[in-house]
C-alpha cells in the first residue's frame, strides 16, 4: 500500500511560466494589464520580463496566482 500525499495547494505542480502563459492566452496582454496594473503587463510585455518581475515581487505574484485560480 502506497501513501501518496496529495497537495492541498491548488497551484501545486503548475509553474509560474504556465500560469502567465495561460493567462495571456485567455485574456491577452491588454486585458491582463487592466486586470492587474503592473508595468510588465502594460509596457512592452513579454513572458520573460513578466517572469523576472513576478519572481522578485511577492505581492504581484500573489495577484497573478489569484487571477489564475479564478480564471481556470
């Protein structure tokens, strides 16, 4: 009998890159920038610049993760 621990964390196994990519695919950069007003979504947006900013900025990452959970 194997005991597999199932994470109660809803984003367990989902990378930040997947989160941002799926949000961009669903909402587009302009709408995403309106939903979460951060420069990396509004000024010359890209996945790589967004990931760099979100990895350093906990409050912004939290907002992005919450939007992802609401969207999917």
